[in-house]
């Protein structure tokens, strides 16, 4: 992907905190990924607006069901990850 340099204004404390975590070479990548995530959220909100326009508002029950499913998937992922890490104490 082609790149182009832009000038943006950021709160100094935030920018320095990020730079300290990712290094000066990773700063642009970090900012680009943050912008990509925000665009994904924007598109998701646009989709939800369209969906609700077509099918009605998402109910509390539907939200609770989706959250329960998300948490179950998150637990399964954590369990699988825990099983894949070798026990370093045995040895």
C-alpha cells in the first residue's frame, strides 16, 4: 500500500506515551492501525443503523444473548491458549 506523510496534532502526553511503548519506528504503524480500527467501528455502527432500520431495534434480550456468546467464545479461546502453553514448572 502506498503511503503519504500527513501532519496531525495529538496531545503531547498521549503521543509520548505511545512512542515510549512502540518506539519511534512503530509510531506511524500504531497510529495507522488505530485509525483502521476506528473506521471499522464507524462501518459497524453504520451497518447496525441500517440493520435496525430494516429489522427494528436490537432488543436487550438479543444484546444479552450476543454478550453471552462473546464471553463463551472468549473463555474457549483462553482455555485453548492455556492448554497450548507448556508447563515450565515440570522439568
